[in-house]
């Protein structure tokens, strides 16, 4: 049985928020900048560290100060040490 959990939005206010749409798109909110970009990976700076999206034929579909969308064939999303 599921229970509703009330969590204050302030807890997540500066954490990266990821939305995956199958393996075709990843949308990331609250990123700080693009560190490196190739067609096989995109490295983003976040407050929690470097986030790497890996795949094939990756491209930046759009980006703004608040969010970025990576399109292509996404094979992994991970934080780098």
C-alpha cells in the first residue's frame, strides 16, 4: 500500500532533477553548466557534482539557465567521482 509522504520543496530546491523519456531524452533541471560535450557523452556541473550522460548520437536539444535536454540514444546517467 502506498502512503503519501509530504516533503518540503525546499529540500530539493538546488538538487538536480532528472526526467528520462525512455532512452531518447534526458531533461535535467538545476544544472550549473556544461563541462564537456561530445556525441557520445555530455558532462554537466551540478551542485552535487559532475553528472555524465553517455550514449550514441547525443545532442543538446535545448538549454536555458534552468534546464537542459539531451537527445539521442542514452545508455547511462551517472555521477562522476
